């Protein structure tokens, strides 16, 4: 039953996304609409990750500098 509910939720998300893009198509430039859609998707993912407590990351303090240098290079 849970899988069916998740499938329905996914289809609803696709319908809402499609309606949003078609509604903006005539009023907003295409790349701006893509940017807004990406921002909304990012916000939804961050909220769901916080809700599911998936954003906690613990690392050794000695490794943090290595990760910072590797990330910025």
C-alpha cells in the first residue's frame, strides 16, 4: 500500500510540474522558468531531507581541512 501511495504522489508531482511549466511558458522566458523549477525542486528536496534527518554528516576534524581543500580545487 505504501508503494502505491508513493507512485500516486510521484504522478501528482509530475502533473503539477507540467502544469507549472505550461502556465509559465507564455509569460516567462524558458531559461527563467527552468531556473524557478530547479529552485522549487531544491527547496522540496532540502525540506524532505531535513524531515527524514538525512543531512547529518559527521567527519573527523582532521579530515575536514582535506575535504575543504579537495572541494575548492
